[in-house]
């Protein structure tokens, strides 16, 4: 039936052609961010008392889950020092001033404070690097207080541990874990363009798929893995609490009253979905139900035309076979 017309291999080819950030682009972006970090490392060797302590690529590029549409890079910048401001606006101006000092070849307009980060623009590639400050007190596991990109609050986090957490899941299901993450993120972007008010941040998608991975779900068949994700969202109504015990015991997890409770794997006191309302939660569930129904119809469709039609309900008009 429909699987004869569109199966795992077809979804994998679609991902390569339309979803994934091409390897050469990913390498170029990583090299750009690495040069920025290496310049800072060189500066720090000459100025050991400088308040910028470490820069690390973070976000989807670091995790290997970036989409083709990526147009900026997230970099975490660890800052320490008694004179470091504690309010966000002052902290961002402080960070911008020190980045300009560390990189004197950049013009002032190439280093601009934004709402919750500082954007460093590269004129040659047109690439933007969003530098997010983390207040650091010397913790050996690189815990510090990150400025949240959602609301500007300070959240305790460790970028190295977050990257290690995802790397473990990728190692458990080589290639397939990251690919399914990218496919679901692509679906989420399509759903956002089709549904006013829809939001479903990438980190939440990664955490749900990490939970399913830990439960033993095999991601090697993409139609089946996608369907399992949507079934999980629909079955739990997005109200099932998700926790991980890689870096803390379950007893350390606090009590949360928000509709969605996906707990940060490196901070048991942080619900990463705390800002989602009941209405937004229901929109995610409705979108997942629709996607699951579309995949069911695609797998049962008698013709290739019908099969592609139903897959387009999941991925949009760019899905062509």
C-alpha cells in the first residue's frame, strides 16, 4: 500500500534534500564559530584576568540537529568577575564591550546587544553568531546562570552536560536519533506556518525524543518513529512529566503546576516548558493528532499520488516524490 510508494528510504532522501543542513555548510559554520572561539582563547592566554572565560558552540549546530534553514549560530559565553552586572541589559552591554576588546578588528556595528544576547556579524559569510552570556563561578562541570532566550530570566545550566546528554542518545541510535529530531523539528516549523499561535520549541522536541529513546523506541524506520512520536504526544495529552536521571536523582525534581512538565536534564528545578499555556499545549496535541492521522492515511493509501498528498500534510508542499 502506501509504504510501497513512500517508505523509510524516501523519507531519508527527503531529509537529505530538504530538511538537513548540508555537511559543507555545517562545517563552514562550525569553522566560523571555532575561529571566534580560538581568537578568544588566544586573547585569554595573554589576559588571564579577562572576565570572558570560555566560548562554546551550543544549540542545534553543536548537537548535529540543525535544519537547512539555519541562519545563525548559538554560542555560550561564560563570564566571571565581581564587577559583572547582574541585570540583563547591563550584562549584555558589558559582554559587547568585552567582545569588542577581545576582537579589535570587528567594527562596533558587528557586535550588537540584542534583547537577550549579543549578535556578532561576519561580513564575509553574512553569518550571525548569537552570543548568550552565562554567569560563571568556577564550577568544574561548567554550571552557570544562563540568560534565557525566552524571557530573559537566569537559569542554571551546563552547556557541556547538555551536549553530552544529546551525544549519549545519538550514540545509542547512530544517525537515526538526530535525523528523527530534524524531521520532527521540520514538521514543527511547517505546523507553525499553518497554525496561528502554534509554538513548539526544538529543545522540547529533543527531550521527548530522548525520553522515547530511553524507553527503547527504535528510530531506524522513519515513518514508524515519526508515528510513535505523534502517538506519544496524543496519548499523554502532553501532560505526562518527563524527567531524566543522568545528572541527578528523580527525588531532586521539584513540584511543577504547568500543563507541560519537561524537566531540564541538567537542572531538576527547571521546567523547560514552563511558559506554555494550556491552550498552547492543546494546539501541540491537535497538531500531533493531525500529523498522526495523515501518516496513517499515507501508509494505507492505494496510490502514490494519495500517499504524497498525506505526507504533505505532515511536511508541507516541499515534500515531493
